[in-house]
C-alpha cells in the first residue's frame, strides 16, 4: 500500500513587475513604491498579469499605464530569469486558481516629465513615494521581501544601482 500523498502541482500566474527609478536616475537613485488600495499598509513595486498572447514587455507597459497612469518609462535592464513566490493565505483565496506568481522583473526609469496618476480606471494604489535603496524594506510587505532582495541585489552587482 502506498501511503505517500499525491503532491499537488502548484499553479503560478505569469506576471511582470517594474522596479521604477525616478527620472533623476542615474544622478540620484530613488525607487517608486506604492501602497495597495486593497491591503492596508502593503507597499510594493507595480506588477500585473501577462495576458494571453502578450509578451512580458507589452504587459509591462500596459500594466504601468493601468496602475500608475503612465507608461512613459525606458527599460534600463531586465532580470535574466523568472522568479516565483507563493501567495500568503490571506491573498491565496482571492487569487484562486493560482498558488502564486511567476514574475519577470524589469528595471525602468521614468522619462522626464512623466506624470504619475493613481486615479486610474481600477485604482490599485492609494499613495506612492520615492525612496532610496536603504529605505525600500522599511515599507515593502513581508512576503515580497525575499524576491525583491534577490532582484535588487542582481541589479546592484551589475552596476545599475
């Protein structure tokens, strides 16, 4: 008799994430972070799902327009691999049938004159700020910290930050 439980294959939602640098980059390195409208005190980088037939870059620009009201950015660099995380229990039910997200990260710079507008059709964020590298983790929600650290460290080692 086989007592092993069948291992459930996890399902990850394809997703893009934008690490946005202010238009003052590279002279001044400061990061855009925003507080979610649906989870109190949950600060993060903008991110969103990749639609069927859409490339990660197409999704990046669409999601930025939908979430922060502008797609006026230039891509500085791309994280070379996909990274995954599991949703915490409080979010998992809302995101069913997915167990987590599989993300492609882009480091982008706001173009001079780009206007951020959080009052989008479906507001994702209630406020935003720009912070230096050393302050990011004072804000970021706990379950995103390991991936953010991995991705940011990569961009630092490559000389972008």
